[in-house]
């Protein structure tokens, strides 16, 4: 396993910590499938796991990782565990409560990265999606700047080594940076060939904030045409690249993001895809091909904040 792990490069965060460029996303992973997927992923060399309480599988992930540590299959220091603060816990006094519950679920004393899942806060309570009588989400008036201050305390108290954000735009990051004592290390956003986020990436990089690509392959139905967006596997120059490098369309797309110096967290529980998504380091896309891949951008967004049932 160590030789496999050594093939996965890391990027340096703005606080000196390092993050593996490939991680396993766990959104939509069913609780009865994730345990086996985590075990297989560890054997293949995955060490970076992206989690969140709203995914409803943290307990299973935690038990599996803890079991692997107990059996000396992996050391905790070699894992990079990301977790997220859900929208109903933005009130400053709720932030530590939230991470302590996640640490309990994940069976670890700290997370390597703790992210604010969205800049918008939902009404506090025991429901992930609080709804009013009309079926609309009930929002809270908590300012994300207040929430960030409480997240900074998590670093001081050793609950999290690094902190960052998800789904923040340029204006929100600018506002956060004016008030932050600890700058975010990561902005995790939807980013794929049809939404390459080039302007936001340039802005984040200018502040030493790395982009993590959530949904790096686009829609789960990525090989099906969507409106005016063709199937990835039908795009002629991608087909040509697949033949040239003896790689799949998914591998070409994922390597594109890695060469942009982005982090990728593709999602799957299937053994073949787990292997496919980490077998990315025996080829390099040339500059002309990178430029061609950049032309696929359509500002096509698939993920939206939940506002109503």
C-alpha cells in the first residue's frame, strides 16, 4: 500500500499542512455500501476522505477508518479527513457542538480540514432541512463571519488542523478575508469541465486558497447528453485523448483538474471506479489539450442550495 500511496501527490495549504490531490467523496454513498468502499479505497491508496453530517454516513465511515487503524492497516497521521459544518449549526455557540458530534461519529480526536458547508445559515434545530408551513426552507440571520470566528476557535482548541469554506463566491470570500484571523485554506466548489470556475479559481489562488472540485465529473449522468451539453464520451477530442493515453474519459477529466492544481473528490462505491479515479499519475496532458478542455466551459451548474422541498 505504501508504494501506491506515494504516487498520490499532495499540495501545500497556506498554513503549511498538506492535502492529497485525490480524495474520495462520500456524498450520496449509501451507508450499507460505504464501509466496503472505504476498505477497498484504503487498499488502493486513498488516504483523503471527504465527509459531512448531512451525508448520513459518517458513523459508518468512522467505524471503518477506526477499524483499519486498530488493525494497523493505516496510521491516523497518514489520513486526511475532511468534515463540514452544516447550515443549522452556524450560530457561534453551536459550532463546537457540531464538530464534537462529527468527531464522535468519525471516531477521531481531530479532523484535518473543517469546512463551512454553505455561507447561508438555516434555522437552528434537529432537522437538516427546516421547512415552514409552505415547504420553504427556514433561514437563520446568522452572518457567516460570526460563524467563521467560532471555527477559528476549533483550530486553537485542536479540533481541526485547518479550516475552509464550501460554495463561497468571490464577494463572500473578500468579506470573510477582511475579518478573518485565520484565512480559509480551501474553497470546495462545484467544478468540472462544463463549469470550470476559472475566474473564481484565479481569485482564490491569488489569496493562496486552493480549490477542491466537488462533482469533478459533472452530473452523475455525465455520459448522457444534457440540454446543449454533449456526453463527455462523445466529444471527439476527448475520445482522441483517451486513445492516445489509453485512459477513460473520466480519467482525462480528473487529470485535467489535477494539472490545474485543484483537489478532486470524485464519488463512487464501485471497485472499478475507485481504481479508475486514483490511477491518474502515469500520464500528463499537454498544454494544447489542456486549452481544449478549457473550451468546454458552459457555466453549467448542477448543485444548488436547497431552498424548498
